[in-house]
């Protein structure tokens, strides 16, 4: 099987690394880490016409989308019209991530448990609503409705923070057009985890649970990021709880997609929060999560390419094999991230053990020297027989990467 993976982050590096153990893989546009594993072609993930040309030239059997932007823009639809099997939903399904207003309305109409919410296109009305929620004793979360690279969500401690968040998103447009519409929802509290479900129309197959760390600072402090670390499995999530998630969130989603006539072939990423011990859906994404994917790919021992292909062609999804090992991923970020960050800092790498993998994200080669070029620079993933051993190996391996101003959280997979 010949596979084209589209994207250029650590998630795509992890997908490529896994799939290349099972199939013949190429990538566009890729990054220096991916280039060291498979042939890469400098075509942007949103340049669908050129990507289709590349896929024709290389007689690609399966196209796998990494990021959400090209899915929201209809990239998967165009590939399907050109006759390709694609893992990734069309534009209709991608609205589950592309518009938080759409996705909340979808959850409510499907009867999926989620935080109470309202959508707004006017800042004044939004502020009045936030005031009423605080007066009722609820905390609120302000979210840009459009896509803001995982940073468009502000958890507010008081009404002043909420008013400030609304102003910055809707008036100052700190997330650009993604903030023309906002969603304000009640703040839930509890343990959070990510569930990835491969969907092939009516067939579903969930992967093991992974936990992600969204805030920049150790101890869950500071602003939200794209994700600063992950681990899998999560021993605190019992099979009974997972069954409840399948029954109350995943199945109603598949039924609602069908009711709306939306064919969905790809990954559905469900952000779950255990509010008062019961699963609530915080958000949907229509792609694999970053950095959860890095930990999950390290745990797969076979059957991944076949599962993605089956989902892409609407067939029953054969089981994916997972090792019993745990995996822990620590993200190394540039100074300043998730705000404005430094770029062009030289990176030095020293050798690592066989149970460690470094997945590149914001790196590039300048005259043969690897330098930083993004906020999240690299993911370091390690496996081990226990979470504690994988954690120790991952942190030891972070010392193999050096660049000026490197930030990392020191509490990834620290289980209390
Ligand atoms: P989202 O992109 O919607 O998943 O939001 C990013 C992060 O913000 C989540 O992973 C949560 O940690 C937090 N968050 C989002 N919605 C809520 C909510 N209703 N209550 C509490 N925290 C939330
Ligand atoms: N790790 C969260 C995300 O990919 O959005």
C-alpha cells in the first residue's frame, strides 16, 4: 500500500513513522525529521490541486490528512472527487471542529452531555450573558468559534477576565476572524482525557485513552497551548467509564451525523471532562491530536495502515494491535510560546536509546544546521513497561535536545 501523509508537525512525524513500518509512505510538506524517514515534497497542506497531482504521480492508495485547516476547506472532498481513498472527513463533517458554534448545536441536538452554552456575534450581548452566568454562580469559558490553533479558549476566573476575554477576541481580534463569533459556556471541573475514534461511516473503533496537558506551565498554570505533553494509557479511566463515553457521546454522534446526511471517514477526537464523575463532551476535533498521537503511535504494534484504509473506503475497521507498554511525550517549546516566540535558534541533538523517539515540529534546516522555526519545536516520546519508567526515560531524553530558551513542563505523566 502506498500512503500520502499531509502535514508538517510532530503529529505527522509520528503518523509517518508508524505507517512507514507497515506501508510505503511519502509526505507533503513534511519537516526535517520526517524527511529523514520518507520522501517529502514541498507542497502546502492546503494546496489541494498540487497534492492531487502528487498523489496521481505516485499512484497513492490512501491519503491521510494530519491538520484540520485543509479538511475544513474541503481538501478531502476534492481528493474523493478525484477518486482517492481518504482518511479525513469532508468539509461538512469538519465543521465539528471548524465551528464551535456548529459543534455545540450538534451536541445539543444529538443529546450529548456538554456544558450549557450560548453563541454570540455581538460583544455587548456576550458581556451581559457572562455577567448573568457569574451572578448565577457559574464560572465561564470564552471560546473563539473559529479555529485558533488550540489557543482560542479562555477559562475565566471572574467577570473581569471574561469581559477582557470577550473584548480581546471580538474587538481586538487577537485570533483574527476565528473570533467574529464566540461561544460562552459554563465552566466544568474535573479530570480530562482525549478519546480518538476511527470512524468509517457507521463503523467505529476507539483507540486507547491518552491524556494531554494544555496549559503552558507546570502545575497547570498559564495560558492554553496546542498541548505540552501526553501519556497513554490512562489507568484512571475504567472500561465502564469508556463504555459510558461510547454510549452517551460516540454513538449519538454517529447517529446524528447519519441523520444530517454527513458521511464521516476519519478520526473523531473527543475532548472529555469528568464533571461530577460523569463524562461531558468539551469539544470535537476532526483529526488526530497533537501531542496525544505521538504517545499513541509509540504504543501501536501493527494494523494501523489497514485500519485507516478500511475507514477511508467505508468498510468495517479491523482491530489495531497495541503493546502493553506505556508511552509518555514531553513537548519542547520555544521561549515565549504560546505568545510571540523566538525563532532561528540552533538545535543540537545527542544520541538517544532505542525506546525513545524525537518527533520534529517547528524545526528547519538552514545551511545544514537544524534551527527552531515554530512554537512547539519537538516532541520527545519514550516507552516503558510502566508509566513511571516511560516518564523517566522521556525526561532523561529531553536532555538530548538543546536550544536557547527551551521550555518544557516538568509534571507530564506525574500521577498523583
Ligand atoms: P477546547 O479547545 O474547547 O477543548 O478547550 C481547550 C481546553 O480548555 C480544554 O481542554 C479544557 O481544559 C478547557 N475547557 C474548555 N471548555 C471548558 C469548560 N466548559 N469548562 C472547563 N474547562 C474547559
Ligand atoms: N492536543 C490537543 C489538540 O491536538 O488539539
